[in-house]
C-alpha cells in the first residue's frame, strides 16, 4: 500500500512516517506535502493508494481535498488525521474511510490500516479490482501486542455479543470490534443471517435440526455447535437449503 502523508506540521508527518516504518510489511510512504492545494497532484505523481490527510492546512482544507480525491479514477482511500474530532461527520460524508485523532497512537494507526478495504492502483487500473477484490480478505484483531488475522473463507460464523463480534473459525475464536450489520453488508454473498445476532458462512450451512420447544438450529459443516435460527429468518434458511 503506497501512502501519501499530508500535514502542514513537519513533526506530525515525521511521526506518521516513523510509525509506518515500524509497522513495515506492505505499507510504504511514497511522498508527503504540507499544502492542501498540492495533494491531488502529489497523489497522481506518487500513485498513492492511501492519503493520510490533515484537516487544517494552507491552500485548501482537508475536507475540500477529500472531496477532490473522491472524484479521481482510480481514487485513493482517505484517512483523516486531525486534532479536531468535530469534523468526523463531514469527513464521512466525503467518503473518508477512517478518522484518526491526534496524537495518533501506533495501535490505532495499525487498526485503521488493517481494516482498510482498499485495492492498490495497479489492481484498479488493470480491472482486477471488482467489488469482491475491494473487500478484505481477512478479519483482524489486536491481541497481546500483535495482530491476529483470520481469512474470510475460514470463518464459520459471526456472533454479536454486547459490543463485540465473535469470529468462529476452525482454530478457535477471535473477538473483533465491528458491527455485525456492516459485516453483512460487506460480504453479502459470503454470510447469511439466521438470527438478529448471528451470521453463518453460507457455504457451511448444510441443514436444520429441531431444538427444544420447537426451535430450529442451524447445522454447519465442520462445526459441532448448533446455532439458533429465529422465526423471522427461518423461511429464508429453508429456501436457501432447498436450492443449494
């Protein structure tokens, strides 16, 4: 992922660069600028996949720049980095992917980078970036100072519990701080809702069993657990099983 740093304060840019260098891996800083009116040209020049963008800058504000970047084709992902959280609503209206509040912590930056459903520009240009390739290939969570990841195709089910979602996979469980509804919208062909708090991998759904007091339980291939199916979603589950 090619990253452009945009901030009118040199120490802020240096701090972001240092953290990205520490994270390493596929993340690379390819350029930086201190002026809002230079961002689009810099983005085109460096072919950046991601712009870490300050809000208050000379030349043009970050919100104005975000709107300009959204019109590029291919367009980079944008993450706002600012000391002013009151801009969050306006930011998301301009298709900003995430919002980091200064001083940015390394773990929060890593979280934003890991969650980002962004394709690189070469993928977009060559047509390899259809709707599916813009989605993440993994779900991830911070665990004991590192990042734990689970490939999407290995997820058996997703279960909403209080503020978190449990990701059940063949190797165990992982907790992620995400919305079940957002996951359902991001992977509509991968997961099927069987309950207000549960999504199951469609390709793993193989049958139904009777539970207590006439309830229905979903049977998943490769999973010993049985998950309750709500009355509301039972017709859809039965229809899916008949046609699959």
